[in-house]
């Protein structure tokens, strides 16, 4: 099985918030690399293509959605 990611990801389990245009949605960061992350969400509906990810460890990253599944989205850091 080949991995399409440019950089290996580290598994994590951290609380996060997807912030955009005055709104916010809770998420869980499941894995992360220098270039992106996978986020568990209740539903990907209503999450814009670009947003700010704020992680419980204080990290803030601008993100762009690369893919969406039923309860998970993959993002690239901008």
C-alpha cells in the first residue's frame, strides 16, 4: 500500500477548534505532520475550504481542506 502524503504523520489525540468567520466547530486532531493533519469532526458539512485550526496545546495553523470523509477531514497547512 502506498502513502500519498509528502511527509510522514505522527499519531496524536488532541482537542482542537476549527475557527472561521466568527464561527467555531470542535474537532479532534488524530495525526499531524509538518504539512498537514487529519481531523475528526461530527460532520464535515458547514466547514469551509479554509479556516484556522486552534489546538489545545496552543498551536494555531491556517488550513485548507484537501479531502473530506464521513467524520474526518484532511487538511494542508498554509
